[in-house]
C-alpha cells in the first residue's frame, strides 16, 4: 500500500492553455498518455457508500487494477490509501482483493461488483522540483460517462512524490497567479457516482474546515451540473465559514462569497484567494 498525497484543482475553460504557458512548465515538454478507466461497484453503490473506489485502468497496453480508500483532507488537499497492481484484464482480479479494504464488505458484495461508469482522458504530466519537494503536475482533459450522461474532466492534480505537503500549496499558489483554477474536493469516482445518480449531496458545515469543504463541493457540483443553485450554496457556505471564523479568515471568506456574484468569478485572483484561505484551515475532513 502507498499513501497518495495530492492537491486537486479544477480549471476554467482557459485553464489548460494558461497552464502550459506558465513559466514553471513552459520550458519542459510534458509526458503524454491516454488513460481509459472503468469503475466498479455494486448496483446499490456499496463501495461508494464505504468511501472506496475500485477501477481498471488501461494505459500503454497494460491494465492496472487500483483500490483507493476513503481519505481525509479538504480545500483540495487529500491523503488516501492506494493499492495498484497489473492484471491480465479485462475482468477484475477478485482474488487480488483478498485482504484489501473492499473485502471487509463481505464476499457477497464482491460477487455483485459490476462496471458502473467510465472516465477517459488525456493526461499531460510534468515532474517539478519545488520548495524542497518533488511534485508531479498532471493535467487531465476528457470526460466521465455514466448511463448515457457525460461531464467534462478538466482538472489539475499536484501529487507529492517526496518532501512536505506544504510545497503543494506553494506550487498551487504560484500557478494560480496566471491560471484560472480553484480547489476541488470531489474525486473522479465520486463525480461518476453523482452523475450516475443524477444527484449531489453536500457535506454538513459546522466547523470552519467543514464550511470550506461544503463550499468547494458545491462548486464541484456547479461545474458538473450547470445548475445555478449550487453557486448560491457555495456562497452560503462561505458566509457560514465567515461567521464561524471571524477575523481575517472571516473577511477572506466574505470576499470570496462576494466574488461568486461575478459572471467571470473563476479567474486567477479568485482562485489565488481561495487557495490562501484553504491553506490556513486544517485538512482533516473525510473525503469520498
């Protein structure tokens, strides 16, 4: 098992091109891959309910089976357990799940695993040395397909390979100075589940970190559904964060809430302010 530590960022429509032009990346040719992924679960969504994800990934003529567990984090930063191994494909290696988290749900659950949705995307990746750390910068563009419904993938993942997690925030802020982006807390697996169900559920907000996560997930839902009430939900969550925090944190949250009133809210100043706010709050919330 390995522990994956990454910072997930959603990009605006102009984000990918702006990212490629960024001085930290422009002089380095990215590695390019095409990734096809099939996610498995029971028809009732037992793995999703247990905050687990199980997928087969097709890449470079190989098939990899991956298990990810529920993690903790918030504001885009996450820590998750991950197991990955090569399999013949195209079927699941059920025997290989022995002793891994899905097996704790019982043999009956494993026997009912079925393909649930797919994610297919093009990945460009760069390896950076930044702030004393080694970080993989991965730009994903493609789509999630579930039961005939589609949503776009346009996201950036900063994965820590060596060093301290604080370097992820430093790099994200450097990129956000010219790239329209924002923190994102919803994994591709969780987005696929929401697309399949046709519904999103927001985490409850009580503590400042919980209000922040609620705002981020509401913006994730807005991006995938286009439904304006999710923007209002994000504004309300940021207002809740402002009330729960007070002081400088409260003022920062109020500015972000006001920024959501703009039609072009997803611009570099908004994303940079959002990252700075998230960086100051504990990343200790359960994630799917």
